[in-house]
């Protein structure tokens, strides 16, 4: 994981590609977006108010992506139409994370109450083997551009994005694929100005991108390097997008695009075949749900429902398990050491369980009912010392199976319905009717495998999300994972991506999610707690300081805007602390329960863009 590269992801300078008047995330957004900042702006300068709009709202990392979504909404498209438009557009303007060469998830909830979870996570190719990254000495092979799990052709898993977006559009959309792809095609064809941020990213990634001919050609301008203000045109990508718009996802998986992908990968010693692409299928899974009761700022009780991500996402299970454990814990805010202590200790236990139990549910028996049951939450919460940190070496995975049988009959207020990388990106969409889409998709590492297909797009390095060596931290995130997540043909690797929604008294209330590898879970959880438990408004819920504990390594990551006194107080309780530039990049939308106004809150850590109409 390239932490520096992640910290440098700021919205670029953007031309007014769409001639409509839109609200932005701050009055000075246009000027701020034109300025490259090597570090996050001072939190004191972050916008204090969310963007308000009476009809639709789109919140993304990049203004051009948000503009594309609003363009589709104004044409009469719904939230799913807009989300698909945003996803294809980010594949053009945010090459570090936006993608058609990766995969992800989309959570959809319609105003009539229907909901679905679209799983278009990548899968391991048919030639993948359990120990493909283990050398003769029994250790992980050192990273290089030939045999690595994080760079080059053998790190690439079979992409799922195009198939998943088409499935979501066919299921709930109202417009044709060609219609929603128009903004992306236009930007790839005519180009857009290279921002300071994007030029810096290209320079930072140069030593990896220049190993691969089409990456060198497209993103490094054949070695001449792009300067801020240059126009980035991507004719190869534009041609591919036009073929997809005309022929649908079949073009990507069985057409000229598929042949271009496989010919290049085969020549370079990679594993993906035409059969791998032809056999790829996205899945529609049942949304994970949990109900809670919580008081608002006026002391009135409300019924809350969490809609979140099932496996192969580990995030939804983790968030429900954490919220169950914290159900009876008073939370005062993140300036209160007891509140931070209890949430960090909860995270520690949730990640220990993640390591032991979470995997692709199509091939592993994931004890979802037990992990998300109130019975199990009480057992896990009882192991927390409210005054002293528990060393991670003393925290083991629990035994959720003992609670699984009683989960359905439990009378507690929580019930559950069963059934990535740092350079991941999340966006949220709500339309005028109240339909909502939350999507997180990824290339895994910054610029994925760094391999660009002759068809004009970067390919993922998602194979590192499998357990390349049980009990050994993975290369990007230092996560300990079990043999249940081992490499096997056709399997989906475990993910932390966690698109999530909240309903308040049966009505849409909050749409959220984040990139950031394992910190996705913490960032998304904290945004939910901020909105539901602490009564923050949308922008405050995103601006609030974040922290993260993933069990191993045994330390709590804290953003820089925590005061030194909080760090010392945690250390006094036995925590090992480490400062981090930022944790997650949450792009969320809240709904005002009185007016119905959409409150767009793009993350100022990335100068994200919330646009409404």
C-alpha cells in the first residue's frame, strides 16, 4: 500500500465540462481544486456545512465524476443510472482508483423499499494455484513485475466492474447503457485538463508505470510526462468504451476487448484466459440488515436500520458486530478517551474475528448469523476492560457458532438478514424520488497492477487480497488472514469495501462508504456512529477525526487532528499509537428528516465533490 500516494489523492483542477449550474462542497472549491497540496488541508479550513439540494445529490472524489452523475439525474435518470455513469466516468478521470479493470460492490435501495447488493468482485483465474506466490524456501517471493502479487501480470484477477455495472443498470436503471456512458466517452475522447494532483501522481508512480509499455504510453506521455494544464486524451479507452456502449458487457468479456486483454497478458506470462473472462458472472446478494433503537439529539427515540454489505465483503459483518457490541456503551464523542477506548477495543475484536472467519461465501461456511448476533456481541463485549487496553496477543477470535442457533430467536433489538485497496474509491447517489446507490470499487493498490491493457485501461492487482500465506500479513495492508481466504480458481478474495445505508423510522437517512483497505471498515463505522449515535450533521460526520485498530499489528492509528492529550491518554491506558495523515475518504449523503433535503458531504481530506440540483 502506498500510503503517501493515498494521502495525495486530491480533487484535480476541473474544467466546466457540463454547462449546468451546480452547488459544490465549498464556496472556494474551484480555486481549491486547482491547487495541489502535498498534505491534507488544515481541518480548520474544511467546509463546515454540507451541500444542500432539494432533488438529487452525488458525492464522489472527483468533480467531473459528480457532474456526470448530476447530468444523468437531470436527464431523468434514477440513482442507479447516475451511479453507473459516475463509475464509468471515474474510470476515465481517476486512473488511480476508478476502473473498468477492477471490481467492487454496489448497494441499492429503492424508494419503494426494495434493495439489492451487486457483487462484481474480481475472481482468481483458472490457472491460479494455492501457493503461486511462495518460493522454494517457503517464503513469499519478493515483489517484482513478473511473479508478484502486487505488481505486474500475475497479480491480476479477472475484472468484474463492467459486468456488475451492466447488471445493476438492467435490474434497476431506467436508461440505456449507451446513454449513461456518454459523459465517460466524451471525457476519454476529447480529454480533460491534467491537474497538479494527477501530474504529481503520474510522477510518483513513474518507476512502476514505466515498466509496462501501454502505461508508459498513456499515463507517462511516452516518457515526456504530463504537466499541469496539459490535456489527457485517452483514445484507446474511448474506443473501448464506445464498443461497450454499443455491444454491452459481452464486448468486455468475449469481444475485441477480451482478446486484447488476454493477448497482452498471455505474452507477458500472466494467467487470465478467454475462458476466465467469458465465465465471469457478477452476483446479486441479499443485503445484510440490522435494527437498532437510538435517541436523537432531542432525546426522542427512533428506529434505525442498517443496510450493509454481505461477504465477500468483510465490512458489513464487522460493522454490525461492532454496533452490536457498542449498543449499550455510552458514546460521548471523539474528544472523550473512554469513547475512543471502547470503540478501538471493539475494532480489535472485530478484526480478530475477520481474520478467522471471513471469506468467499460461495466456497466457505461463513458464520454470519453467529458473528452478527446480539448473543455473540455480549460475549465479545464482556472481554473488554473499560480502563486498560488488551494486548492483541491476548485477543483471539471468538466462537460465534455457539450463538448462531439462537440468533433468529433472540429478542434483543438487533436482527440480521442473512444471505480495498488504498486506491479504492467510494461514491454515493440519491435521486429526487429517494432511490439511493452506494458504490465502492477498486484496483486494490494505487494504479492497481500498473499494467495498462492495450485497450486503454489499468488492470487490478487484486490477487494480493487473497491469503497468499496463512498467518503472514499480506503485502499491502499487513492484514492477517486465514486459509479460508486462500487462492483458488474462481474464488473471490475477501474485501473490506463496505457500501452502507441507514434508514431512520423506515425512511432513507444516510448513504456512506469509503476507500482505504482495512481502514474502510473503521471510516465507515465511524461515519455511521457519528450520524446515528452522536447526532452529527452530514459534514460534521465526515469531518470528525478518525482512528483505526485492526488487531494486528497491535497499534491504534490516529489522524493528525487528534490533540496530543488524547494520544497520551490512550498510551496511559496501554495503547500503542501511531499518527496517520488520514484514514479513509468518505463521500456521504444525509437526508434531512424534516425537509427531505439531500445533504452532500464529500470528504475534505480529498477535496471531494458533492454536487446537487
